[in-house]
C-alpha cells in the first residue's frame, strides 16, 4: 500500500464520532492545526485577522479563540467537504509535509494518539516510506 493510502486509512480509523463526541474536537478548539497562507480566508470564514500566530510560513489559529471559525456547534467542520481544505485539517493528527519529502509528525497531544488508536499503523507508515516523528 502506498504512503498516501496508509495515511488516509490511519486517519479514517479515528472516525468523526470519536473526534466530535469523545474528544470534543480539541485540535480545532485549541489551535493545533497549522496551514499555509492560501487557506487563511477559507478556514477563518473570511476573517483573516483571526490568525494570530505564524511560524516559518505556517499559520495557526490562536488557542484563545475558543475554536476555529469553521467549527460547528456539534463539533463538525463546516468546510469538511470543501475541495481545497487544508491538508492539516484533512490528516490531523498526522501532519504531512509531502512537498518537503516524506516526514510525518504524529501529534501526541491528540486524544486518539494518546489512546493508541493509530499504533497499529505506525509500522505500516514506516514500511510505506514515512519518516515518523512522534511529538
Ligand atoms: S485532537 Fe485528535 S481525537 Fe481530537 S478531534 Fe483532533 S484528531 Fe480527533
Ligand atoms: S477548518 Fe475544520 S478541520 Fe480545520 S481547524 Fe477548522 S474546524 Fe478544524
């Protein structure tokens, strides 16, 4: 299986119900997601001034916002089906940096990672060529 397919499978294994109901969408609530400037308008619902942190060309929402502007009251993402959604929103807690090689950062503060829900995919990701960092 190629790397993209393993990444998608690992991400899908967490599931929307777990994210919305068990975790409470912490990654969207607390600004864990980072994205390139071209996604700012989409993710902020046209309010680019809400991006208060940038690092090495990446933007993050402030964790003082009480949630991403695209997060619905039921903890679902309003732009989930938008073509052009930021990769980090699609693949979190696997942060991909395809255009810089094949490193993948597994975000440890994700509840699903802490609950070892993607452990079974770690070897598969490595076998598919990923360099994994868990932090
Ligand atoms: S932090 Fe992890 S478990 Fe929680 S909503 Fe985000 S991806 Fe899902
Ligand atoms: S755009 Fe959607 S997935 Fe991305 S941080 Fe906002 S609510 Fe979460």
